[in-house]
C-alpha cells in the first residue's frame, strides 16, 4: 500500500487532501497520556507481585529478567507465592525464588523494560544512596554479589551498560535485609565496551544478583528490592520516569549516529529506489512525511518516527518531517529537543501559523521547566 501508484492523479489528489488533514495540532492526546505516564513512582524497584517480565528490545537485546553464568552452572528463577516465612514479611506475598548450582559464577539480572517489554529503559537513581532488598540466606559462606547496570554509550545497539558490583557473603540463615551502599560499589570490567565515567546513577538500566561457586544446589529468595536515601530531605524521594533507549531508527535524524557500512548501503539503495519511483527526492520525502503523520494520528509511534526519518533521509529540509520530529519529541517529553526541531521546521519551509503557534507553546513550556 505504501508504494501504490505514487505517480497517479488519484494519488496526487489524495496527497493534497492528506496535507490538509494532517496539519498537526498544538497538543495531542498521546502527549497528555505521556504526561500522566511520566509521574514518578515510589522507591520500589521490584516486588515480584506481577510475575517476571521477559522480552527483546528492538535492537535484539533481551530485556526483563534474564539469567547468566558460565556453562557448567544452573540458574532457575521464578516468582513464588509460597516463600518461607520470617521477620520482615508482614506485607510479603510473592517473592523471587532463585535456584542456583554454580560452578564459577552465575545469577540473574533485571534489565529494566517498558510495559510491552520491547524497549530497554533506565531510571534516575541519583537521588538515592543505597539499594536494599530482603534475602533468604542459607549460611553457606558462598560469595554473593549484586551488580548495578549503569549508563550505556549513545547510539548503542548492544549491552554495553557499565557494571558496578558489591560483594558480600551468605553468612546468615533466613530472611535478612541487605543494604548495598552505592558508595561501596566498585567498577566491574566485563569487556562489553561500556562507558568508564563512574557510577553516575542518572541512567540505571538494571540490577543483578549472583553467586560464585555454590558447591551444590542452593535456593535463595529475594523480595522488596527498593532504593534508600539516608539524608532526611531525600527520605521521600521517588524513582523518576522511565527513560527509554530507542533504537537508532526511532531517534529523530537517526540520533545523528555514525551508521555502519551495511546501514549506509541500505540508505543509498533506498534513496535510489525512491528517487526513481517519485521522480525526485523532494516528492519522495513529502510522501514519507505524510505517511509518518498518518501513522502518528493512528497512534503507531514506532512507524511514525521511522517514516519521518526516511523523509529526512531523502530531504533534510522537509518541513513536515522536521515538524514531525518536534511532535515526536514532545510526545516523549523532550521539550528542549522539540523546540529545536520546531525552529528547524520554521527555518526550512513556508510560513505556517499552526507551526509557529506550536513552537511558541513549546517555548513557553520550556521556560516553565526547572
Ligand atoms: Ca513481594
Ligand atoms: Ca557510568
């Protein structure tokens, strides 16, 4: 359908109708929805009351609860409604059961995910001093560890989160509250090309729990993973909104990331094909920008940004695509970026009173931001 009869008169008339129908409004329903979804949540990281999410992000990275370890080790994780009883369990219903039989090292990680479990997200933990959780120990002396998965590189499509680790021992029986002070964590090099810029905590992508050699099968239970602040004025701090790591083709202007040789070849092929089909790049860009706006109003954000990017690839001065980047940025709560794209849209096309009004509304929103 995308490629249907671009040269025909009916198609051209349809496009003209589209142009009128697709003029973007100042504020969209999706934007309102985003605002309500962006409310900070309390300091609970995981309570295992709604199962263990698992999925794959749009770059192919597993997200949710994943297992890791050397080949000889066995890890099983499950949410259980019948954890052992003990102190601190007044409100305990479901907990995480972790069955380990570790040769050298193994465990599980929670790569934070969106509701659909198809985007890796991060949270801002910089207002907190420690991670705490209840752990059911076996008093075996086994070496245990907790990792925090800190920030990633820009334009990344692999797991390059920076790891910080806290080591402790299974030297107690039954439930105990474990507190992991961030100041006591040390960087762990895992050879994944991670940033080396300290434990920033402003983009925490997950956490992990694991063990060194367990000397046979052991079962642990974990519950109420939460963040703590020691300073009184931070006591009621809440975890901030999700910060999604969109894949490159869902970032405006592809995030201006350096593309791989394969991606460059695919771009060149696309431009060549579309130029032949639409007579020139300008018309092809217009078509993709309008398809993008159509998807925007249908609520398909993933398709929307991909089409705007294709329009921009064909013609970096396409006003509708630049306007689209602004709309997408607003939709994602990135007001400053939206203002930038509105400015570009105004500078690269005919005067449009709706566009200017949206730009000015955005500037006013920007002024109100802290
Ligand atoms: Ca629980
Ligand atoms: Ca870091």
